[in-house]
């Protein structure tokens, strides 16, 4: 079975956009993922409305929420910025992770930057967590069976 994916991530800098594209490419290589059914929010910004306007806000929010609820899994890139040994995550991405968890949609966490600590709520919300070089394993991760891949990070 090929699974639909919601790819949650910040996309406010070139590095963040490159990471989204890398994860999207890895997911497209995965035989348990429907490569035509990977929803990437940065590709769905309701260009018909003025950015930031009320109709744009409602349209983008409703579209993203609907896609999270109907996805077979949410893959969330946590890297936003670093603060010492802590990775600070984008608030929108964290909202999407929480919403997915609440709706019973499995969550796969991704961190390109190695961190020393992870927030407890994130650390207990995932089916699998890939960081550093292990991010490449997204290309072969079994989204049908969703085996647990634990993070070795401390929690705070």
C-alpha cells in the first residue's frame, strides 16, 4: 500500500527550503509512499489571494488542517534554528505535529542538525525519529508497518 504524506516544515529560508526538497525527494524514492500524494504546504499557498490577507489565512489554514487529518502519516522537519544544544522548531510545524497526534495520524520526526535535547511532548509524539545522517533512511522506512525508531536525545 502506498501512503499519503503531509510534509510539515518551516520554509522561510533557503536552507529550510532545501531541506524540504531533500525530504520530499527521499519520500518519493520510498516504495511505501505514494509519490504523487505528498502534500508540501509551501507548494500550496493559495496564490489566488493576497499573502497574509484574511481570505489567504483562512484558505491556507483550512487546506493544511484538512491535509493533516487525511494523511496516512505526517513527516515533520523540526529544524528552524539552533539555541545552544537545543533545536528550536517552527510553531506551525509543532501545531501540525500536535494535531496529527490528536487525530491518530502517525508522526515521523526529522532533524538535520544534531541536537542534545528534545522537548518531552515532541519526544513522546512520534512513531519514528531520524536525525543527522539517518535522515536518508526515509527513502527506505516502512510507512506500512511504521516501526519505531527511537531518538537517543535527552528530553526537557
